[in-house]
């Protein structure tokens, strides 16, 4: 018994983001379960209603919503689904605060990213463009209060079968995958995507004064974990199914090694800020993609620093990186 079960259906839901449509999974059983919901966006709303209608259901048939992580393309419409159906919301505990107090958490993150981008050497005018773009994206989600935690190792019944919750921090700190061992099937959310690399985005610490989590290191550790599992098929958060999970993981690890080497090559020419490294590697980017590029650079610098290959010095408020080997 392998492969996708007959009780599991994929809906392709449009988003306003460059990543394109998000995959929402509908699980039939004692009432419906939605795994992710799509953004708060009229075309997404229409596609969700139409997708459920084609399966013979309506939104008020939904009994529970599992949110794999907090990004608005996955979780943005959750409050609307709950209001229409009374469904319970299940997600990892690390996602509770961000989902329940969406506006306050966004402001906290905006302040964190402003300080981080300043330290990365980003010019003020670029920082202002990024802040404006990120504030504009806030309309694609709203607060929703989670009901039940899904911790790593928890077993949840879906379609009459036991599924294991895997906490796979990296792309975000609270990201979860769902694994059905008998079917050797993984719902991989954004931890594994077939056609694009999952960007482990820099995140603030949970509490003021704590060190910033190093999400690329988390991501690589979770890739290794999944590579050791028996998975024949992964159904991701975006794009088509993945039939060679171990091969894809090898590609992703090789990609990050290559990116780290490219950064070392830039630093061989002299010390650089994270922003300067991002411009050397990716010269022409819009504000949001520039933010993602700097975040990617910071993640790889974390990795290179752990390996003893780079160090930094502070030049006033700017962190400048130096190649050690």
C-alpha cells in the first residue's frame, strides 16, 4: 500500500505571490480536513469554494484546518474558513502567537527585519521599499486563533489512517510535514519543493534577548532527517509531486554547498556586508526578492561561520564579513 490515498485531494489555489499557486489538500473522513487554506485573496477564495464544490462539499463541511506554517499563501484565509465552518485550527505551537496576534507579530517582525537589514548594510532607500512591500502583503492574511497543538511525533487520524507530525524547521521555525508510514507518503509543505529551492528565511528570536535562530542550519538538519526516512512520494506545498525524495534532497544540499562557495569567492576579493554579497551574486532584484536574497546570504554566512570559514567585524552598525580560509 503506497502512494496517495483516495481520501486525499489536491486543490491548486492561486496566490498573488511570485511562487504561484499553493497546494491545498482536502482530506475526506468524519467531516473534512483542510491542510492549508490559501491566501486572503478573491481568486483564492473562489478557487477554494469551486474545488470543494467539485468534490461534492461546501466550506461548512470542514471540521478541522491543519496549518503547516504561518506564511499567508498557506494560512491567510484560515480565519474565513473558521468563521464559515466552525472548524478547529491545528498547527505547531511555535505558530500560535503569530497566527493569533497577526498585526502585532507583523510589527515586531518588521522592526526586527529593519534592524537586521541595517546591520546587513542595506541602503535606507532599499529598506524603505522593502518595508512598504511587506506592509502591503499584510492584507493577504488575518488573525486566527489556533485550537490544538501539533507537536513533533504526534499522531493524527486522517482518512482513518495514522499520520505522524514532523516538525521540520527551516523555511520557517514552525513548519510541519505529515507522514503516513504505511503508504511511504509525505505531505512536505514547503520543506521540499520539486522545482524551486525552499528559502530558509531569517526569523526573529521567540523572545527578546535570545539569539536569532539559524534557519539554514535547521533546514539542512531536517533535510538529513527526511532523507533517512522511507518516502516514495512527497506531495508539496507548491508544484508537482516529488517521486525521488532522496535525489531531490541531494540536489538541495549540493545547491547550498555551491551557494556557500560562491559567497566565499566574493569574500576572497575583500570583506563585504551581507547586502554587498547579495548584490554581487544577484545584481537586479525587486525589493522583496532583494530581502529574500539578503536573508539567503545571512543563512549561508551562519553556516560558513559554524564551519570556521568566515568571521565578521563591526564597522559601526554594519556587520562586515571576512573569509578565513
